[in-house]
């Protein structure tokens, strides 16, 4: 499958028109907008790209694409960018040989949007538009499942144009007629789409936005990071506290830190918290909770910068176990239990490891996330963020005995409850 990416605009609202630097090469969350299109579309079956640019921006794109020879990109020049994005589409007609994706270089999409949109046809419509200004966005009116009209001031309207289309070469016949009727005038993409009456596919509620202004550029990174956090596997503390803090930090780190580097730094802080707790319980507890907050940054970085990897998830999971054991081992040493307390302490250490091991082993066995598949697992607290926050609070109060007895009970309850849920759904899992 091919993709046509329109990048011939003059970027006047962004203030780049004098230099000719294209908006598509602006970076959001550590990646150029164009590179995001190349990565995401390639993941879902697009093998050839047609990039329509203007003469002034072409050298920038040529230099950029030379760094990524793995992508097959044909550059097509629009000699008259002032004639509009519809004219840019028309310029690509000879480079397209079959069904193709059409999108804009200055648009930003999360991966789930692209994955779902590629299953549709025609104009991809969003009825919600959570991340865009409805007054600025292009509105769409539908008649019998097809585009009837598009426009910014359209009212009534059924949804918003996301700037993402799945088209066939027949669209160029409509473009030909409009260009022939207006040999020197502006041709907009909205005109072509409305005249063609293409079908509409709804993809609502997922993140997308167009980056038109410097303010859009500043907002884009923050919104993208937040959108990448689905929260399906997060515990209560992460949802209410940790993510609210980490997602504010991550956008500033995207250009400076790789996900695995963030994992290692977070681990070092966690091990430092254990060392400090050996001499000062309260300070160690605070550092342990800060580690818990920062522990989400690596995953946020990976998703926002399109750098997720199986090894990264493995590294994070293994190093988290070292941190948890180290901190609890120091508390165990400070507590110095005897008799039944000793048994409770050992059970707590074992249970803390087993809670995480159970969900990780489930992922390895079934290649799915337990908390996504079975939301009822959230009913019993005990996820890592919840355990750390509980330990943090009681360590501040120097209630070490209560920490270990509670963990000894709840961690093993969590493990056996999870096993019971998995057993009850065994047929579903094995199907």
C-alpha cells in the first residue's frame, strides 16, 4: 500500500515561511512529525510513500530522508504551493498506482488511531474531537454515509475531519476536473473530497491534532504523552498521583533521554532510597515514592517517541524487582523481627515478588496484559504503585511491623485471587 503525505504548505502561521523550513520536520516528543508518519504507517502495511513538497522545502526533506534509507519515499514537487493542498494532491497523481493513504505532514496521531483508521475507507471522522478546537477544525456533514460538505463554519455537522483518508485513484478524476475548471486558482482538499462524495469511517476519541502554530507545537508534546498513557494496567495511586506528575515531566525529557536510560536512572534512585533508609527511614521512604513516580517515565518515553521494545519492558520489570527487594530488605533489617514476626516478614518479601511475577508470567504465557483482560483484578489492591505508596506512608510513621504483616496477607491474597480469575477464564484464554 502507498501513502501520500502533503507537505507543500508555506507554514505562514508557524512563522517558518521566510526560511522555507517545513512544518513536517518540526519535532514533537523527540520525533519529527514526518518520521512519525513513516514509522506508524510502516508498522501497519504501508511500504511506499509519496511526499509532496514545495521547491523551497525540498532540500530540507532530501537531507532528512537521507538519514532514513529504509523508507521508500518519492518526492513530488508542487511548483505552486499557494494553490492549496488540493492542488498538492493533484500533483501526486502520477506517483500513485493503487489504493492509498492520504494525510498531512503537520498532523499528529497516536498509534491506536492509525491502526484503527487503516481498517476504514474514505474520510476518517472524529465525532468527539477531544484534543482540538472545534471552531478551528474542519467540520464534516454526512449524507447516507458519505461526505456531503466540509468547512470550518459548517453547521450542523456530524464530526471533524482528522486529515487522514484511505482513498482510491478515482479521487484524481475529481481533482482533474477541478484543476481544469480553475487553471490558476486555489484548489482545496475539502473541495475535492466533497465533490467526490467519498465514504466516511468513524474513529472517535483517540488522539490526533494538527500542528499549525507555535502554541500548537508546545501543546502537542504534552497532549501526546498524556494520550499515550491508557491507564488500563495502572493502580489507584498511579491514576490519581503518579501519572499526573510523571506526564508533566516526560515531555521535557523526550529530546534528551532514551527509555532504557530512564529505567536505569529510576532504578538507581530506588536503590539509593534503600541505602538511605538504612540510616534515615523517612528520607528513604520519600526517595522510594519519588522512584515510584519516575518509574512511569520510561514507558511514557517509549510510547511517545515510538521506541517501545520487548527488551525495554523486560529490563524495567527485572530492575523493579531488585529495587523492591532492596528496600524491603533494609526495612526488614531495621525491624529485626523474631518469632511470628519473622515468618510474616519472610512471607511479605516472598509475596511482594510473587504479585509481580504472577502478572508477568501471565503476559509471557498468553501474550496479553492481565489487567487489561480482567479489570476485576483491580478490586483487590496490591499493584506495585499501591504497595510502594502504602510502604511510604507507614515508613514515615515508623510502623514497620504493620507494613510486613499487611503485605504478608494482601500480597498472597492478590496472587491467589489472580490465579482464581485466570482459572475461571481458562477456556477463554486457551481458545
